[in-house]
C-alpha cells in the first residue's frame, strides 16, 4: 500500500500538478517509475518526462533500451493485476529476460476508477 499512499499524498500536496506542468517530452503522461536493481534498494518515483529541472524534484535518467509495452484500462488495482500477469505469464514464455532496469507505468488518464495506462518492461 506504499505506492497508492504516495500517489494520494502527491495529489493532496499538489506535487502531481507541479510535475504535470514540467511535462514537455514524450512520454506524455504521469509516470510511476519503479527502480529495483543490483546497485540500489527499491525506489518508486512519481515523475514526468521533461527537459526542465527543478530544485523541488530529483532527476532520474532512464537509459534508452528496447521495451515491451502493455496497455490497459480500469482501476488502480487492474494495473497491478496486469503487472503480475506480465511477470508470471508473459515473461517466462517470451524469450526475453528481465533486465536490471526500471519498470515504468505511464498514466495516460490517471483517474483511479477509470485509468488508461501503459506498462513498460525491459
């Protein structure tokens, strides 16, 4: 429940609105960036793709790579279900290996009850 609480707090304290105002490059949408790799412990960023900088936010560069993109709609719970299916059903039979890189959620419509999203794995 850590991630939903982060989104709720970011909405209440206007962080999401401040981030959205910085959005100026593709991927156009609010991003959930989950980082868990060999170099650092798990971190989750609420972010946007931007060329702008701000003292209020940390920059996290995402390396260019080949990504598998999965689209979905529904509630915030449905994105978690999609991610579970990707890891347990698609990945083992895909011929791909899970990379040591961030996973990215793109919220095209962030409405918690009627979300449109994409999930990217590399």
